C-alpha cells in the first residue's frame, strides 16, 4: 500500500503524458463533478483549487450522491468519476446526466463506466488500473484539470503540473518521514483523532479523515476554523469522553489561517489534549494540497501497520456495496 502512495510521482508523469489530448468545445454554465469516497474527493479538490484561482469564473459543484440537483441541465459539463467504474451511486448519477443531456467526461479505470462510455462514444480518460481507489487521487484529479485546461477553462496549467512533478521528486522522502512521525504520535497517544485546520484547507481535513477511516479503520472528527468557532468550540467545553489526539494542519503562508490555528490550539491545550502541527510544504496551492494528502495517506497506512491491520481491505464498504442495490433499488 505504501508503494501506491510513493507512486504519485508516476501518476503525475502519466497525467502529463496525456495533457492536451482531451478538449471540450463548450462553455458550461456549471462544472459538476460527481463520485463517491476516494473518487468523490476529486471534486472537493477541484472546488478548492477553482475557488482560490484568480479570474476563474465558472461555478464548480460537487455531488456525492446517486441523485443530481433538479437544476442540472444540458448547459452543464459533468465529470463522472469512479475508480472501479462500478459504484452504484455514481452509475445512477451518470445515467441521470445522460437523460438530461449534459456534456460528459468519464474518468475511471474499469467496469461499467468504461464499457458504457466506450459504447456511447463519451470522452473517457482511463487511469492506472489495479491500485486502491483512494490512492489514485493525483491521476484522477489531474485528468479533470487536464480537460479543463485544454478546453480553455484553466484552473491549473500544464506548467504548474510540471512544477508539481519536480516538487514531488524533491519532497517524497520528507513526506514519508513526516508521515511516520504522525503515525507514531497518534498511536502513542491513543485518543480519538481530531483533524483541525483552517479554510480553505477543509478539503484536506475531509481527505485526511477518509484516509484514517479507510486505511487505519478509526473514526475521526474534523474541526475547520472559522466555522469551528461558531459551534464545535462549544462542544469542546464539556465532551462526554476526554481522550482526544489533535492533528493540526496549517498553511504557513496564510497569516489569518495561522492565527486561527493558534486560537484553536489554545482551546485544545486548555483541555490538555496532545497536539501535533503539520505545516504544508509547497509553493502553490496544488502542491500544498497534494503534499498534505500524501503525508496523511502515508500516515494512515503507517498507523495501520502499528495497529497490525491491513490498510487495503475495507470490509464494511464491501458489505455496503453488496447491499446498495436493495437500498437504492433499480433506476
Ligand atoms: O478508496 C476507496 O476504496 C473508496 O473510498 C472508494 O473510492 C469508494 O467506495 C468509491 O468507489 P470508486 O472509487 O471505485 O467509485
């Protein structure tokens, strides 16, 4: 499993090799990204990158469900993402986008979506097969950014992705050792894990939560300031249980973010919770997000190793997937 994460440099190279090949001649009203779990978080990243990009004017909507909002129409561009190509919620959303005649791009490695997109001649980007869906994040994310850039809807340009490749080369070893330290910190302190951060890094807190859920098999709470300061903060006055371990994630180049984290730190310290802070490396937001994702992914695998469990297997997701046909019914 560690190798899947250490393969992120190769994923960036794969993405660069196909940069410029997929063009959509269409100016959409909305850019919609739909998928679940490890594939679903691609939409969160695109949203975060689009929101912080100067002069990008297209609204991005992330859908992690089997249904589409009623207002989605043929004026919209939809990226349908499922690593396996078989996730039922995503298949249902895909069929609905076809019914509404949206412009579509499918990103997958396999399964129903690959077969159906080929048969219907829908733009299709195939990513590396045979790894854990959540570890295919860079390739799936860069596939979306590639289509947008090639179509004149640039959020991230090819040269920024080339910089990311160099950044990964220089920082892979750093990320690995930081991940080992984090895993040991969480393992030694044994509290419920809290991932605390500031905007616009909520995507990283969600991704980190998902990684520790799936790889380490533990529940995780996320605290994102400033919204945290309007509700969660009160919950910390009198929690039922009092054993928490806090992992703070901050952008060292964001002065307000740093002040927010300092304030959060004060509240956790008052309770006596052990706290560890991760300062994101990288020059651009894309580098910071993917550096943080790599560190959290590897840390969650290393924690699984310390707990002597298999990071790859996700039994309860398989149980859900075997029942989801009954739950959702046929479309
Ligand atoms: O990472 C995982 O294994 C999961 O979160 C999956 O991504 C999730 O179950 C959805 O499956 P898929 O990515 O194949 O659509």
